C-alpha cells in the first residue's frame, strides 16, 4: 500500500542573529490510507512545528531539510502554487482555536462555500449553499438550513470547531491534520467533536494526523502513536504496544505522571519526571532526555545520541537502554 | 468534627444590560443557592464545565466577588456579617491560588517581594521578611536561589510553586485552588499535585479544588460537588461519585473523559450529550439540564431539590436514592 504521507529526516533550523537553533531533528513518519496517527508530546516538543513544516507554513527564517512526500509528490521545495492547490483540497488542517480560524465578517455557510469554490469554480451558488448545509448536517449542527446563515460569533465553541471540521472536509481530503482540535473545549463537547471526526473519517476514508498533549484522546482515536520530546521522535508504536509495552523511559514517565480516572489506589503520589524539557539551545549532548532519565547509562547516554531501535514489528524507540535491555514482553 | 469552611445558600447575581443606554434588563444567577461544607485536612473538588459558576464560587469564598446573598463561615465565624478590620483579619485565613501562574505574578517584582508582600500588607514579620520568604520557598520545594529572580526567569511549574508560597505566607486554614494545574504540562502537573498533598498532610490545610479535569479532581479530592449552570447537581464522597454517579449530567461527564488505556477506550459506552449548554440568561424552566437529558419527563418542569440519602446528594427527579 502506498502511504498517503511519508516524511523522512525532516529537520527544521531557525536562523537568528545569535546563531542557529535546531528546533526539529530528523523526524520520520508515515501515514497509510485511512490510518490515524497520534502525535503526542508536551509544549515545546516540536509536534506543531512538524505539522507546520509538512504544510509548508513555516516563517522565513526557518530552513528545512529532509523529505515530505504527499501521495508520492515531494512537497519540500515545491512551488507555492502546487502547495496552495493541495492545501484545503487534498490536505486539510483543523487548528486548535476555531474562533480565530473563522472569519468573523462572513457567514459560516459562505466560508464553507469559499473552501469549495477556491478549488473548483464550476458550482452554482445554489449548489454551494446546498453542499454547505449538507456538510453542517454531517458534523451534527442542528437546523443546518438556518445555521448556514449564522456568523461565527453566533456559534458556541463546540459548534465553531465542528464548522471548521465541515470546512476542512468539504473537498474530501486524503489527509486531515488536526492540531489540538479539542484542547480548548469542555470534555462533553470534546466527546462530541471526536465522535464527528471519527464518523467523517469513516465516511470519507481519509487519513488523520492528530496532534495532542492528551494521552487519553490518543488512546481512543489513534491506530499508531508517535511520542516527541525536545524536537525528536523518541518512540513510535501501534497504540496498544505504546500503552501496554511502553519502551522509552520518557513515555513511561508521562504515563506514570497522569492522574487516572480509573485509578484503584489513589494513596500513592504521582510519578514526577525530574527537571524540565530543555529549550533547543540548551539541549544536552547525547540523548536529550538523559538528565531526567532514571535508567540512563553514564558514559553512553550523555555522550552518544541514540538511534531508533526496532524493538518489535512497528515499534521503534530511540533509546540506548532499549538496545541493551531488549524488547519489553 | 466541625467544618472549617461552611457555605450556606450562596447566590451571586450579575445584572444583564442591553440597549444603547445599557439599562439593566434582567439578571443572571452565576451561582444559584450553593451550600458546601469542608473539614480540616480535607479536599473538596468543585467540578463542572465552562460557565457553570465554579470559579465565581471560589471568588466569593475569598471575597474577590461580593455574593448577592448567602453566608460564608470560617470556623463558625460568619464572614458576611463582618466588616473593616475584623474582616481583613479573617480573610488571612482563606487564600486563593490562581490558574495562570504567568498572569498572577507581578512581572516587575522579585520572587522574594512577591512571596513576602502578603506579610507586609498585613503588618507581619517586619524584620525577618527574607528569612520568612526563604522558608516559604523551601516549603514549596524551591531553592532560595530563586528569591532574587523575576517571574519570567522561572518555568511554569516554578511559578505555580511561587504562587502557592505566596498563598501560604499568611498561614491560612483554607486554600481555594482555582484550576491550579490546568496551564501546566502533565509531567509538571504531577509535581504540583504531589506538593499540594504534602502540604495538606504537613499543615492540615483544607482545600477547595476547582477544576474541569475530572481525573485530577479524582486524584486529589475527598468529596466532590458537581455543578451545572449555577447549581450543585451531585455532591458526595469522591469514591462513590466516580464508582456510581447518579445524576445523568455526572454520568455523561464521566463517560466523556478519555482514558489513557486503548482497550478500555474501545469497549467503552459513551453518553454523548445532545445540543449545547443553554445560555445562563435564558435557562430552561425547571431542571436546567432537562434540555439535554435523555431521562427528562414532565416532572422535570419543576426545579429538582438536592435530596440526600446516605450522604449522597443528587438534584434529579429521576435519581434512584434507595
């Protein structure tokens, strides 16, 4: 099966007067048709930067190396006209903040129609309006034929996010990149939005790249998961392997530090990963996680940057200990 | 055991203005008759979604917002009946920790000045301010080297620790924690939650823990009150609430929380609520939840009372309390 998206050795460096900052280092990933990939990490891990680099939406002082192939076509270095044609048609993005993503002076219906017309001008106004109503209905907006004429401020937060989803799937894209699509929402609204996303994905068989800090959301949505730390991928696995055969010490620390709704014993304090995630300029030599790691090997982890180790089929961890200790049963 | 904090029938109304002249045309009850009780060394979780009034309750407790009616009692002393010096002295005993450690610390003051400001304002510790500030920082797990630093030089977790140290300066009996960890990454959040637990054990503090994250609330709370549109809909000890929620809103809320466990996620039955939260200006008559409730009947046209059986309080006509 040909992948929808294949990213190899993607690195992003920002150039400042004070020097270069390597924000993203050798990120590789692949998404197959219909597959959902979760990308998790804390603030500053590079997960949003990865999606911006894929979409070609980086500021001018960023230099990008590596390769981003979408449906077999190389996007890095591709002319802006090619990218513009792909964005919003084959490649859609759903951002975190639906209020700023929607234009306040146009109706929701007009904005959905615009998303269709910009790539295909053959439709009449009536056709576009009918399609906008159909899409609003699809994402569960009540009374779509009246709501289509509302402005964004007349929608609640959850409805705005759903309208944004309607807009992004208007052209039945091959890949939807959703960057923290539910972070600003209450939990019952989050459940509604994730449900809509799952139904749309099943209907249009598009692939999904879901960027989030919430391991619970990933557990429910993703087929495969990528864990990022300080600009690199530290672990990649099928969702079950990631949660039940967790290999990288950072992933293990993250899971142990989560308070659990389903906890049996609450008397135990939560695990706390010592220290902080380093800023790119303060990144230590060797493994970027070694100063916080409870199983780091002196003379190895603080010297040599670990390469990705295959611990089982489809499960990769960038950790020296994974190589020494072997796979977790 | 007597309660260190008691809240009786708290109401906070805000005027609704409309038209060019901004005339008052109605009112919104942000908090609509809430009663709570909290013992020393215990944590009460106050949960609910955006706009349910949980933060307004917190602000009423510490006196940042003047309640429209109702009483707040500290160790039996009615704060609502006090004024002037007496009220100022009583206020020392209940302190607030804010959500956003980036916005709640003065960027132009050093950590030492921030932490010792409450002492200065209340005329305490005139000579040994620095020593007291250092001791407070030590209590929250910060080294005294940050005393001369400014908030922008600290990480998010360190800032929240400084905010907690400031709240502890006046040796309060009750701390109101308004979303104290929701701006923090999980690995940092764990450190703050552990710290709060240690402080409670060491100092016998009582916490009102306001949060929207039900997993965090479960971890820290002894009792939990669930709010919906200004009212408490369910109020019971934490274990009971999470094991057998009785109000349909609590059931929906709990079922919506994503679990970091793929197998559990796949086998889960989610209750998806229909529609959106009604506007507080235009509430449904009767039970505020009935516009989204799958159990609602004609009986729900009247406001359900908070009924108690075996210490489990539920405000629902259809909740089985036997």
